[in-house]
C-alpha cells in the first residue's frame, strides 16, 4: 500500500486537540508542531469539536513591497499567477488571493464588509451572494469584493444549500457556463482532451474543438506529460519535457486549396512573388512550393513553364480591395476559413468580412486622441471652419429713405 502523505495523528496529539481546541480554536497550532491549520481544522471537524473562539482572518502570503512587485509583474509584465507564486516561494492560489485582494481598492472597488474578526458581515455575504447569482466568475468576485477564492467557494456551497432547502433553482455556473480556467471539468471531458493531445494536436486546436479553455488544456497537458514520462513515453512530436518539435495540425500549415491555387497560377506563367500575394502565401513558402512542384513535374518528364515577366509593374497594381491578407495573423486567420470553405469561397467571405469591419470602424466615433493619431498619420486633415451665413444675424434698416 502507498505510504500516507500526512503522518497519522498520534494519541498525544488527539488529546491536546480535544483538550484545547474548544477554548483556543485554531491557535492550538502552536502546541501541534508539524500540523497545518487546515489539518487541525479538518481533524477537529471529524471529531465533532467546536470552538467558541473566532480567530483573526489569515494574513496574505505576499504583502508590503513584495505585493507591490507582484502586482507590477501581473499588470505590467503579464506574468501568470503560478509564475508569480514561484517567484515569491508560495502557491499559485496564494499569489492569486494576494494580488486580487490588493487590486480591489486600487481598481476603485469597495471590499466586502467584515467584522472585527475578519469574517464577512451579513451585508458582505449578501454582496457576494448577489455576485454569485449574477453568474460572475470567482476571480471577478475576488477582484470586486477583496475576498479569497476559498471564501467564494464556501459562500457558493452555503448559498446552493440554502436554495435547495427552499426548493429553489441552483446558482448559475461561474461565468455563465462560459469555458474559462476555473470551470470544473468532468473525467470524460479531461479524457477527451488527453486523447486529442495523444493524437498530436496543440492546445489552441483542442480548445477550439472541445470548448475547454486554453489554461485548462495546458494544465491537463502538463499532468499528462508527467504521467507519460514516468512510463518512459512522450507526446507525439514532443520530447520528454513537453517541448513540441512537430505538429499534427496547425493554421501555419498551408491548405491544399492554397497549394492548388498557387500551382495553377504558376502554370499560367504568373511570377512566384505575385502568385504568392494573390494566393495569400508567404514568399518563402511559395518558392519552396514552386521548387517542389517543379521537381514533381520533372519526375513525370514535364517542365514548369518560365514566368512571363511583364517588365516594370506599378507596385500593388494587382492588389484587390481587402485582398490579400496583410501580416502573419491575417494569413493564419484566412487559413482558418479554408478549413471549412474552398479557396474562392473563403476569399469572397474574407473580403466581405474585411469590408464590413472597415465600414464599422469608419462609423465608430473616434476619441480626440484617435483623431490626432489619424491626423499625424495623414489620414485626416485639419481644415479651416467654414462660415455658415444662414446662422449669422442680419440687421435690416427699416427707415425710409429721405
């Protein structure tokens, strides 16, 4: 049998707990070295021991100058809570609690009301319950109320128990059921995610297919890598540390429809660079595909016709409205459309969506700073005010001429 992770309670420890817990409460921890307050609380609850003393609320693990630095790392540097916790030698949840509680007043929110012992008052509990009833995520409630994650979970359990007792419907799921990192996943859902990882798919693709958040997929992947490593196995395309060297499916892969469009243009003697822009393929990838296509034709005893160089061409003369996609992000977004549509249909859809987005952006009211930026970029001009004669007062001399 596996060894217990926590040592069993000795008769002497149980005697101390029974004798002093009712009067001292959790402060009995100083008489029980090696026992955490959580272990003491759980054991006392199993023994049916109740304490009349209310202990002060636990202090955050990160405070003072360390808290300021942790908030800076989170807000400015974009560090994750897990990374910040490792930086300050504490757990991810402790770092999350400290940072969100610290940001509560800095963001202008009012913390939930507490009594002298640090416990929520009736007004504070009602505020937390109202947020739960609205379906807010736990991290949003922590930020707005300045409470810990354990407090939110405890209030959710108490509120659901109260609703069941009154015959009411349970609280809505956190975040309104939206997939995010705090949603609890069933074993079947976790197994589905693991199977897709074993097929060589990446986190983004699995999140799109299953509806599980990317953060949850990453956590499942980390545990799966550790479990496979103990068996001497690795994920497809990865090493034993989880670093990926090959992908089974990605938006970076050029779909076959794009390759066929490029080949047809090459056979029509269109230069490679121009064909690459028309087909929304990077230049380097287009030349590699051209070489592979030429080698394929050579094996069949055929040759790729030379491009018809038109001479000096005005830059952008072959560019259509809202085409081609600009930059890697737009190219990958267009390839995502190619997974469900053919090249011509995807191109038409892309141009319509791009045109609608540009019209919506043009109609959107601009702030003064945005208008100044447009003027600086040369997209807007400052013109002199045009006089409006119909709004100017006119005086008429009604006196008769002599």
